[in-house]
């Protein structure tokens, strides 16, 4: 039986309690149950609350999960086929099928049992429901509806089928990628691996950096994020105490300001603030609030870094700032994030 107010969060191992802490800041805190390591169920929480509050520490969300069991691959495939036929409307543009266990959220790897269940389900669809199979897409950017099965043991799991409107409404908490894992290809051009965080944020949050946009990159050295912006054709004011990679220092699109990221202010409002500065989370929270309140940028993408355990009070204040000022906002612990979260927000035009 589906419970409309129930959601499974997939999280990194050891971070189950982060989901509980984060959910506690909801106006009506839901009940949290650890179903398996890295698999936490929230019950008594509405879709509207999930959208408003976000669950940033969830790698992936499975709305209205149904517990199910089978002892064989064929049994799993039959179970999936029945659920798909009943729940994916014929008019759905494209849908995704994702079978995984919790470890996929951390490694991106799909265990063989999960892969075999997917393959067997596709084979059954081919025999029995070609019309549905035709709409099955492997491209996450095309997924409208999503069928997810998380295995908590070889024979047990939770199935969730999310309609196209719900996938859209719950973005970015619900990810089009399997178990929320995003793999950004290596690139030798940017001067640091940090570029992966901004590329992933672009993909996950649909951020758009366009030619001619004016951006500030605070805490920019050595320049991975600035590189992403320059490549997109933006003009960048890069601020750090240390200079960027020489190639970026000589770029006509980059102006470098040596100094403190927290006291720097643009002469006029910018299109983007991106910020990856290493600082106490409360300093970053205050920076986000100032840039939004004073409308110094139209959009922002900022990493909030923690020392040791996350500070959920600060996280709640960041969420309040985003909710108060932005028409669209959210955040996540991206695959490329370590002990940090990435948040974004857009002001009204
Ligand atoms: C994680 S690194 C940024 C990496 C960068 N996003 C990239 O892609 O290469 C953090 C940077 O913040 C800078 N930083 C820390 N505190 C700062 C401050 N108060 N003002 C300016 N820069 C600061 C450090 O010098 C460091 O270069």
C-alpha cells in the first residue's frame, strides 16, 4: 500500500542521522525510520514540506515507497512489470528505470543483481508491453517519470514510481541519475578538480551560465570554477587572497581582485555569484543573506562547508534566506561534495 506522506531518502553511510536532523527543521517534523544502512524513511511529511524544506543530505528520494520482496530475478522483473503497467501512463514522454542499492549512491556502481533485475524487466517489457518499452530512456536528462527500486537485501527492497509532474515538482531533491550519483568526466584544462562541483551543480540544478553574463567567483583560486564560467563565455570578477592559475590571470574575461571575499562588493548587480570559499558556515550563511538582501546578484551557487559535524542551525538559516528572497532555490550534497553542501537560488527578475 502506498502512503502519500512517506518518502525514502538514500544517504551516504553514517549520515542517516543528518536526514533526521535536517527533517527536524520542518514545521511539522516527520517520523524518521532507518530501514537499512543509508536508507531512511520519512513519514508524515507532505510533498509541499519536502519542496519547501528540501532534504539536502539525501542523495536520492523515493516518493511513496512500497516494500516488496522476491527471491529470484524473474520474480523481481514480474513484480516491476505489473507496477509499471499500472502506474506509468501511456502518454508519458520518457521514463527511467533504476534498480540499485545504497552503495550506488556513493560509488555510482550498480551491483550485478540490480543490473540483472533491470535487464530482465526490459526483456519482459519487450514481450508484454512494447509501447511502454519504447518510452524507456537511458538518458537521465530525458526522464520525465521515474521507476526506482532500492534493494535493502538481495530479496527485499522498496519500489517507488514517480509520475512526471511529481518528478518535476520534487526537483532537485529527486535526481534523474541512478541513486543520485553524478559522474563528471575528468578534464585536464581546469587548474583544479573543484570544477567538477560547479559542473555537477549546473547539471543537477539546471544552472545556466551564458556568454556575456557578469559573475563574481569568491574564493576563486586556483580557478576551477572561474574556468567553467570563462568557458561558458562569462565575464568573471575573481576574488581571492592568492592569484589564480596564470592562464586565467591573463584571460581578457577575468579581472582578479586580491583580498577578502567577505568584504568585496560589486559596483553594480551581477548575474551570478559563485562562491567556494573555505570559511566557517555561519560566515558563508551571512554572505548569502547579504548578497540576496542587497540584490547584489540575480542568481547564486555557493558551497557551505562544515567543520566536523554539520551545523543544522546554520543550514536552517541558509534555507530561510533562500526561501525568503528567491523564487527558485535548493541545495544538495553533490556527489563531488565532501563535508559540504552546495546551494543555489534565483531572485525574481
Ligand atoms: C576550495 S578553494 C576554491 C577552489 C576554487 N573554487 C577552484 O575551483 O579552484 C577555497 C579558496 O578560498 C580562499 N579563501 C579562503 N578565505 C578567504 C577569504 N576570506 N577571502 C578570499 N579568499 C579566501 C582560499 O585562498 C582558497 O583559494
